[in-house]
C-alpha cells in the first residue's frame, strides 16, 4: 500500500476529514453546565468545550476533491529508560516495553467505500465531492486467537470490503463484520488468520484509571502504521457525541497524540493493558484537524459490555428515556424563578416516547439567557431511582445502566409541587433525527 498519500505534496491522495458537526460551546461561568440541545436522553449529547471533535479515522478518496491535511503524524517515542526492562520510576513499563509487548496486537484496517456510499456522510463539512468512493483507514485491537478485532464503527461503516493487516506483516486478511453499535461507535470484526499471527491484547479496568496516570496510544495515524505516542490521562468522565447523535459516557481524555487513522486503536496503561479505544480528537478550530493535545478514548469497560452483545446478537439495544434538557444552576434558578436551585430542567419530551407516556412534560416558552436559547416551563427532575439529581450527566448515566423495558422512577416538580412518574424505558432509535412521534 502506498504510504505517501498523507503528504502535503501529494494532495490528490490526501485523506479526507472524519468529523462530527461542531458542538455548541459550553459557557463557563454562565447559567448552564450542560447543553440544552436537541438530543434525546438515553444518551443525549452534552456539549464539550472546544471547536471541532474529529472522529479519528482517515479517508482517502479515489476520485473527486479531497481535503488536504498538512499536519505531520507523530513519530514513535523512544523509551524513557536507558536500560531495557528497567521500567519507569513508578514501577510500570516504559513506552518501548509496552510497544514491544503490544504493538503486534494492533491491527491496520482499510475499508473500501463504494461510490454510492460516499456523499455527505463521509464529508461532514459539506465540501463538494464526487461519487468516486474511497478508502477509510483506521486501527483495531486483537481480542483473541479466534481472530476477533475491535475497532470504531465509523472506521468500517458503509464499507463493502474490509482488509486487515496484523502486526508487522504485510499480508492482508478480509474481515467479516460480526456486529456494530453506532451508539457506542464500536464494531466487532473477525479475520480467518492463523493463531500464530494473532497477538491478543490484555483488556484492563478503565474504572481504576486516575487523572495523571501515564498512557500509551498505538495506531495508524495518517496511514503510518504502528505509530506509538505517549501521555497521561488528562480527565475522566467526559461525554462525547457518537456519529449517530447520542452520547458516549465516561470517556477518557488524554494528551497522548491521536490523529486521523488512530480510530479503533488502543489506549494502554503502564501495565500494558488496554483501558480505552481511541476515537475522537478536539482540534481547536480554524480549519485544523490534527492533534492539539486533546484526544478521547471510549473506556474499555464500556466496550466489554458491547463486545459480548455484538458477538452473540450482532447489535446492541440501548435504553431510551426520550427527553432533552439541561442542568439547573443557582444563577438560572434565580433568573427564571425556579422552585429549586439544583436539578434538571426538561426542555422537550419526545412525543409518544417513554417519558411522554409516563406523563413528563417539556417547556413551551422560548427565552435567551446569557446568550443561550432556552426552553422554559418544563418539569424539573429532582430525583431518579432514589438518587438526588444535580446535573444532566447523572440522568444519562442512570439510563445507560438500564436495559430496554426496565422501569425508572423519577421525581419531578411541576408548578412547585412534587410528583412521581414511573417510566418504562424504550429502545433508542438508530439516530437522534430518527426519533419519531411514536418514540
């Protein structure tokens, strides 16, 4: 495979941008800590501060115009120890030790996109594009000796052929799609490769990670296979938007360099265990699409739950509440005279959805407060499943822990009076925009 397509002096073969629309910026110090956007809970989008979140796959087009990417992919990082096997000062493995142990367990993935499948879906910025198709490239994690490989759904979505290379080998294997889950942006593949060529990686426990912990990313940024970068866990419990418009919870933020093509590759702790799947980056805007030190990885604990369902059923059902709203702050409560200073104000309820059937109501009065458009007059959620609600993220987390058909008890205020609703959670639609009057 031609490894020169990412170079600025070869613009005809540069990778296109994998991206999602620019999220609305959260106003620090303003009235809101969460977005009052149009997302429908059962995972809703909670705004992430910044410009553009890029899904970190890479696309090169076989025809038509493409977007030139002028950044240079990060080079592999040398070990911090001068003595092989010495480990780092914290007792963990050095970068080169992790790379040597885990590098062969990272797959290089190429997805062939047929011409009829490459309109705006593969060009979110809306540039004019021919129907010439293209190739998406990304990374994957070898899970077992049977050939199962975990990657991001956006790496293989819409592909009619998926080729996988393992370790340092140039041999290509055609992958079968075992299952996909657009809501968590994960996909499970399988290749018929001999066990001798498969190096399964150890899956860790992402709940044990702490801010400041060292991490290593291995992947194929801009098609440069087996690239390693290192950094730390910058933050925990972020929420990012999946390509289908719903949110992904408990996302890990890292400053390890992640770029287009890293999608689906592992984020690894200093014990050599996979604790996340690299998926998105934040670029800082101004047309840039390379790494600026803010990357996001889906926690491996989330993936573990998804993998089992993908292997057995091919799809994953997610519980769905069917509301949109935002966190109440004391400032907001004072300005609009709300009956409580904490909770979640429901902006809208999906007609015919689970929340609507349980009697919850959204607002009907539009207002602009501190530069943000807000829908007022809806119910205020104060408690769910016996837990006091102080922010939108709590509700998202509670719903994500439930299964379709589970009941959820919600206490809310309407006209200053406390009421209780029992919601039977439904099945989340495939996309936010597909939510219908029937829920």
